[in-house]
């Protein structure tokens, strides 16, 4: 697999790329309505959230913005629950967290407009849209449901020598999106007072944001995940980034019908939404404990589909959701508010 070009080498062209993306959408979509007759099932509602990218700092949008990505893929790589995950997350953010439809950008393989397909190029540009012009008080959400892969670290900034990646729909030809690039795209720009939550339901996603602190649930402490060389930048510009990952770096994440009997969902996505709806004022630590307990119950009762359960047991792995952050905090005192 080809080694992606680091995102920071593309910085000079980032604004130009985003503006081109806005222009394309405006040209293709009459009245900025993404729910036109071309695709009545589109999850993007008018006005186009891409318009926010063109806003100046004086006219920035409301304080909540989200980028939701679900990738089905094709043939042997196909996933069945990712679109359900995105729909559930979008509905949760709107109905329970105060996000406006027009401030949520959704990329899936089911979209008709080419700018809304989760290609590597579109994802990278959308990541920059998410944080562009962010200011104190803003709450940002990055959600990804799809494949995640580990690969050798080519930059020498990983303590374990392994980089985590997410796979765009065209990863077979364009390559994966590496944790370094995700970090520089949506962690570096976070200004003081801005909070970003990344929710990544993918295999090997534990440290996919390359944040400097990883929470060890068993020992109830934060562990240092900063680059061993000390030369690579991983910190924000004063803002707080928190990643909620489906599993540890060396684990796989399940797509399952275990919780609904009929509908396929990512296990972590389903449980996260379920518990945040059920318990108001839930802390990060409380959520992590509840998800771990529920997954252990399901594994013990063998509720996962046989194929997935055998695959997990064969590798002697259990899916253990993980929290990482740009700054350590008391996970049992801080409430999770998106």
C-alpha cells in the first residue's frame, strides 16, 4: 500500500481546495439543496453545510459542527452497518445534542454528488472544513464508521512503530489516511476553548488521532503517547481533542446484529448512543465502563454473528473501547457533552 503524502505538505493548497469544493457543490446543486430529486435519500440537508467553509471569522456558523462518514466499500471489503451507524449518529446529534441539520456534513458511498462520496480527497478536504474558523465555545464532532488498518510507521513518531489508519472508499488506489494526517488536519487547528470529539468505529482505531494521552482503564490513569523523538507535533493550538475509539490498536471492531436482532450496526456506535440517551450527565469513565460491560456480556452469551465471533475468538481479542485526549482529565468527573 502506498504511503500517503503527509497532510502538512499540502497546507498551502488547503484553502484553495476547500473553496473549489464549495464552488462545485454550488454549481451542481440548485439552491444549495442536497436533497434534490437526484437523491431524495441524501443525508445532507439544505442549505449545504459546505457553505460554512466560505464564511469569514466574523460570520462564523453556530458553535456546533459535525462531519459524519460511513463507508460501505465493495466486494470482499463490504461492510453492512456503516450507513445505519451514520444515520443513527446524525439523528442523535440533531435530536439529543442540539446540532442543526445544516451544520452536519455527511459523506457516504450512497450519495450521488461526487463531492459527497468518502474518497480520500473528499475526506481530507472535509476534515479541514470541520475545523476551519473554529473559535472558543465551538463543539465539533468527527465520526467515522468503516475499515481501519495498521501499517508500519514511516516517520518514527510512534512508540510501538505502528501507525493507525482509516480507509476511504478508494483506499485500494489512493491509499489510507494515516493518523498523522488526521492529527494535523483536525487537532493542530483547535484554538483555546474549542472541543473536538472524534468517534471512530473501526478496527485498530485506539490511537487513530495520535493524541498525546491514552487512558488506561484497568489502572485508572493516563499514559504518555507523545512521539518518542519529541520532534513531531501532536498537540492542538490550545483546544481540547478527545477520541472515543471502538477498540485498542491491536484489536478488531465488530459489525453486528447482536443488539437489535435485525439491523446491522457497529457495536461501539450502538452502545455509545444507547447509553448517552439513557443516562443524562454520563461521564467519560462511566460510558467506557458501561460499554465494556455490555460487550463482555455479549461475548459471553455468543450473541455476535457466528462468523464475526469466530474471527474474534480465533485472534483471542475482545473489543475494548478506548479514550485518548490531547490533555489528561478526570474521566469520572467530566461529563460527556457533544
